[in-house]
């Protein structure tokens, strides 16, 4: 069964840190670009960070640059998002997405999401 599972969310105070993990089963992440997205209440889902295949080139949404770090561990079939200096506006459900272009079409998978709440 093909599945992506996020974990590591929770309640944290402003300025705190969390590490989210996205683990795949039923397929290999090596060939997929991986993105972390988030959706806050009443807002559209937005991209936060992405990491490519191969060299693992990373890109970040402007508001998280310098605070979030995306990394992948192909041996563990997992991608992580290290979040530091968290702000209340980072509160959202965080999703991981795995995507690849194959046979003339995009193939992608989504996890179920993990809640991150930044509040004092």
C-alpha cells in the first residue's frame, strides 16, 4: 500500500522548535521531489519547502528562510523538516507531498497532515 505518513507535530511556544518527519511506505522516495506544504484555517494551502532528487537542491518560501530546513534520508525513505524560531503565524496543518514525472504525467502522493500549533 502506497502511503506517506507525517509525524512530529504538536504544540510549541513561540521561539521553539519542532522536527517533522515524512515517511514513505509502498514506494521509494529516491525518485521523487518532496515538498512540505501547510494550510492554516481559512487559508489556501501553501508550499513551504521543497527538496529535489539527486543532489537534493532545496528551496524555501520566503517567510521560513533561515528558520526551516528540509532534508532527506533515502536510506530511511524519509524526509524531515526542521523548524526553529517558530512564530504563531506558522500554525497550520503541515503536509508532505512526493512527486515525480513519469510516463508523460505527474505522479504524486500526499500524507494526511500533522498539526503544528505555535502559541504561548
